[in-house]
């Protein structure tokens, strides 16, 4: 079960890798300036981490493919 404390731990851990996650309560609103709307209450800890990393992977893919044009 996700709690506010666990969500804050996730945010803090990602900060160590220069990844900024913004929240409003239990809602994740931004990941590295990309607007998202993820209700942390809807996910188990592992699922939320996977979702965040998928957003990051998507951003990296967009940037790399943009270089190949």
C-alpha cells in the first residue's frame, strides 16, 4: 500500500539521480518538467516506480530519435 511517507521516499531517491518529481498530496504532477497525473494511491510501490521509469525512458527515446532526424 502506498503512503505519503513512501511516496516521499521515492521522490527523494529519484532526486539522487537528478530526477525531479513534483507532487500535490498523493498525486504526481510532474516528472522532470513533463506534466503527468498519477494518483499514487492507485499503485503499489513497485508499479509506481516502473511507471516513473517508463516516463523517463519515453523522454530519452524522444530526445534520441530527435537527434536522428
